[in-house]
């Protein structure tokens, strides 16, 4: 299995008045190849794509994986916008920057999945296919907050993040809180190398506050820009493109039953599949299996 080194150089790209650090494939400037935009979630970084990026490149794609706004080495945005629509607009502008065409694909994990669904629905002509991991498309996850007490229990951290106490607790003991989440969400997975790669994106208090800002904009009193209201609303829609959704059978963050419930809430363009023996971070737990399913879908 080939993967990128954590020393992979980053390219700084300014979009929407914020500088995003992006991991890129060596063929990123080859416009004859379709563009793949890979978007990470929390608590993670662009390095989560280190196994998929070379597989995509070998399959004929040129790949960009940004560190989300506020996640080092990307800049903390001066505008304070962390709602999903802001990052969806970043993905759209990355498509512009790298001169993508209508063959481009969007791949997102966790928050990145929600961002990908929003960008794909907002600008459908840019994206040929969409892949989501760990957060299902459509209303299933939101509905679980009203009907599924087991999921509410799993999502306790989202409510904890609304408190200023989180700003003190999460960074303690070199982000031990993040270690706990990975252990709970991907039980049995040795995440030592993953944590070593992601923690530099969150150690600075400004970056951690930015990461928590995604949750505060979604559920709390975080800033929500009314100028992005129409784009934000696109996140409630289902993308029209062919969409593959993959969910770990042992996901400790989003229950399997939530992903199962999504089946009745999506259209025929959406394929929902499970990967056995993995949790929330399935793309680093069984990369060969996950990569294979993604590449087969993109063919």
C-alpha cells in the first residue's frame, strides 16, 4: 500500500479571503486529468487522505486535500465563518483555482461529507460524482437527534463544545480529549500515527477554537453569515450526482442504525454501503478496502 509521507509539502491557496494549506498530488497542474477534492472532518486533518490520494492519482485523478479553514497550517479566517456553507464555498473556489471541469469529484469525511454534499448541491455542474464517509446524506442524522436517544448519547461532545469549558478541557494533556474521541469512535484501532499527524492542526488555541467553531455555528450561538443563507440551505438537499456513502460497521460516533435509516430518505442515485470491522475513521483503518470501493465507484 502506497501512502503520502507526512512531510508532503503543502501549497497555500487563497480562497474567500482565507489562506488554505492544501496537500496536492504531483499531477495537480495536469489539466487533462479530472480534479478530486478531498475534505476532512473533525478531529482530523488533510493527512487523513494520505492513503487515498496516491490511489486516486494512480487512477488518473489530480488531487487536492485542503486543511479546513482554521486548521493549521491553514489560516484562521478573519471573518469568523465556520458554518458548513463557508467551507462548501471554499471547495467551490478550489475547483476554480485548480481549473477543474465537470469531471471533478468531491470526497468528504465527517464534516467534510456535509461540506461535500452542500457544494455538490449548490454547484451541480462542477461535480460528476460525490463520495461521503461517516455522516450520511439527507436528513437522517438530524432526524436521529429527535428520535434516537442512543445517537444523542453518542453526540454528547457536540453539546459539550457549546460551553466555554471545552476551550479549557479539550487542549489539556496534549489534547487527550481527542485521543479519547478516536478511541471511542474507532474502537480497537491504533491511532497513534493518525494522532501524531492531526494534533499540530489543533494545538494552537486559535486553531482549536476554530475547529470548535464548526460546532458552535451548527448548534450554538456561533456566527452564521446571513449572506450564505441560500448556500447553507443547499446542505439540506440531496446531491443529484451519483453518490456513494460508506459507513463503518463499528462507528462509535454515528450509529449504524442512523446510516441504515438514511436508505429510506435518499433517491436512486445514492448507494449506501457498510465496511465491516471499522469505525468512524474507516479510511485510515482499512484503507485498501475503502480505497477500492471508492475507485470502483469512480470508474
